[in-house]
């Protein structure tokens, strides 16, 4: 390894517009607009609410009429088990949707 390799380095000249494009693009990705971000979060939570209501009806309010036997058994076992199960369903659907819909910086 040559210790003086960086001293002999000559920077290539690039167009100013290229540097500006790169800075603008990275700035937009790192600082998303509040309106778009709020809309994405709203879509994630509303979708998660509907998915969790399909799987786990709350107090008799659900999106499907017929419960599957497995869900019926869990939901009528005890209130604590039902709460843990429904909370887990909501938590997992929310995180699954955010994984697919949001970027790293959002």
C-alpha cells in the first residue's frame, strides 16, 4: 500500500448541474414531504385496522360475518388472551405494511 496515494490524486471536474442533481435527489429522499408522509402513514394504519378487523372482530364488530373456528376459540377463551391476540394481529399487520410501503428515511 502506498502511503502517498491520496496526495497524487487529481479530482475529475464534473458539471455543476450533476452535483446539484445529486444533492437535490438525496435531500428529497432524506427529507420526505410532510403531506406525502402523513398520507402514507394514514394508509398504513387504516389498512391495518381493516385487516385486523377481518381477522379479529372487536366486541362483535367485524368485517366478516362468519368467524373461523380457530378464531372463535381464541376470542371466547378469555379477555386477556383475546386482547393479546388482537394486539399481536394489529402490531404485525402494521409492521408488515410499513415494511412494504415506507422507505428507510420515512
